[in-house]
C-alpha cells in the first residue's frame, strides 16, 4: 500500500470518529469507545458507596437494617444510576431489547470486576428465574448468563434451581404496589432441584428486592442452609 493512500485512510478514520456520536451521551465517541458508547459513559459503571449496608447494599443510618431481606450478606457490583446518563438504566433495557454488543461488553466487565470476599465461601450459584415466554422471545436469559460467569469465576457449579410461573411474567409493567403483592408461589424450586448448603443468588438488577426475597424464601424452604445475594446493579 502506498503511503499516500495510508494517510488518506487514516484521515478518513479520523473524520469518521469525529462524526460518530456516542449512543449514551451523544458526544463524539473518541478513544476507548466500546459498543457505540464512549469511555466517559462506560466510566458510569461505578461501585457502590463504601459505607453501604452489608445486607441490603444501601446507605442507611446505624442500627438494624430496615430492609426486608432473607439473607445476612448481599451486595451489587455497580450503582444502577451511576454516570450521566445513568449507565445501568441505559444498558439493561437496551440489552433486553437485543443490544448484543452492550451485553458482550457488560459481561466482559463482569469478568474483571472485584467480587465480594464472602462470595468465595458459597457452595453453588443460581439465578433469579425469568418467565419462560420472555426467555424464548429474547433467546437469552441475562440473569442465568451472569450467574454462569460468576460461578466460573468462583469455581463453583451454576445450578438453575428456580422457576417462575408464566403468569407472573409481566412484573415490569406492574405498579410498585402490585409488584409487592407478587403471589408467593410465583417463584418455586424447579421440580427435582435440591438447594443445599450456601447458595449465591445472582440477578441483573436489585431494585425493590421483592423478586430476590421470593427467590431466597424458595431456596430456604427448599433446603438451602444460607442464601447470599449478588447483583450486577443496585438501584438506590
Ligand atoms: Zn458517551
Ligand atoms: Zn441495610
């Protein structure tokens, strides 16, 4: 290739990069962009505040943890509303609508993120279940993918222990109060599944915690000695 054509190509690349806009902040993508998001947007994957509670992963006053949880240890990797625009709130809905580039980039960051030290002590990993029709529609189950990656990192088995009844699949479109009334039997142990020892329950996002609570109750009723919770994001 002649130098002239090389420099033409590199100039063309520079022009292209200056024209491409980040799909998060709509600024120029620049160096370090990944999956259409600039480095500044990716920096929105922020860890939770140091002073957070070890059970509910929120910052609250001293004294007992006011959140209704069924575990002693719970944590999340990143703040759902970290960054501008809030990156978790951008990524997760996008991934669920088929943004495979964002999904791959997020899973790569999961592979690098520090996990809580107590995760090393679990016996098995499971994920909060998604309803079957949604799983079929999307062709993937993000919670199970995240659970599988975490299990690999910990060197523990990933076991899909939980099932969600199909009629509870419209959670996202329900009001907050309707969500809290989610019937208890909507999440159950899978037929033939055995929850034993310390189970790490994994999900993509922890908001009200109602789904995680139902999952933990099903695991404890199903024989788990202890449940611990880890999610990608915590909405605070
Ligand atoms: Zn950006
Ligand atoms: Zn707490």
